[in-house]
C-alpha cells in the first residue's frame, strides 16, 4: 500500500523533495517505534492521522497511537480511543474506545477522563460520568468543567447545586467555552431559577458573541448566523427590560 503522498509532475521538484523527506522520516520513526521509542510511535501516528507528509491512514494511525499508549504515553491512549470511537471502519467499537480512554485517564490525560465520562454518559451511567467530568475539570480542562456545570445544573448523576453550576459556567465561559456563556446568559435572562438580571445575562451573551465573532472571521458561516441570531436576541431582551 502506498502511504506517501503522490504529486503530479507539475507540482515540481520541491514538492517531490518534501514527499521524499517525509517518507524517509516515516521510515526512521517506524524503526524507532519498533525499537520501543514511544514518542516516535506518537509522532508517526500523528502524521498518519493528519496526513502530514503521508496519506491519511486511520488504521495505521490507531495502531501507532496504541503502540504509544502501550509504551506509557497517556495521550496516545486518548487519541487511539477517539479513533476507535469515531471511525467504524476500524472495527474497534465503543468497548475498546472505553478501555483506551480509561488507560488515558489513569495515565494522567485529563482529555482521556473527559472522554471516558462521555462514554459513561452514552451508556446512561450518569454518576460515573459526573465523576470523570469532576476529575478532568479539577485538572483544568475547561470543556469538562462545562459538562460538570450541566450535571450540577440539572442534577444528573450528582446532587443538583445551582450555585456550583453558576461558578463552573462562569469559569468555563471566561476560558472561551461557548456553551457555558450561553447557558449562564440564559439563566440570568430567564429569571426562573435565578433572580432576573438582564445586565448579567447580556454580559454573558456578549461573551458568546465574541466567540461567534472569532469563528465567523475564520470563515465559519454557521458561527456568523448564530452570532446574528444572538445579536437579535440581545436587542429584544434589552428593549424589553427598558420597557418594564
């Protein structure tokens, strides 16, 4: 099987030289990986996963991530798990993904703990999911803090605690987690479980707007549309509060 990228002759000698260098590097890394160099396994896996100098090859990427995992690199376990979970053609399934995420989490990967929590949630094991979110959040992984906030907010897998949910939403929002900004803005504007506070609600919606703005500037049409809808929502809420 051809694994290095093939270029048309019109691509020129420079492109061909780049390909030859990448192929040579891949061969060198494979030899080092076979000799138990875990970082070489990891680097080669990333090349296959992203198509950096090589043709994208998820089965090979998964294989080399797993080798890195087996040699003690926790993030290799996490990356292998993500490939197992999201690429059905690998034939691994959710059970193997769960095992990889568990190895990642045990090895110190906060992303592995979050992914393990998401697997538990998919299996409807909400208490274990919340436990994993808490562990990953405690390590500073902000997406996990958002999931933990939702758990506290809704009382799913953990005792409902709106005060803790608000603190977590606010922290995650300050770290550019869009969903937390939207959730907290909605809570303040709805005024059913918190005292109505349009000023705070608009502030957090404004933080969400900044995130949408960034995505829109990068060419994400969906972010442009969501930003415009949120801008309209802010205008309506602000006008309604003035009329009261």
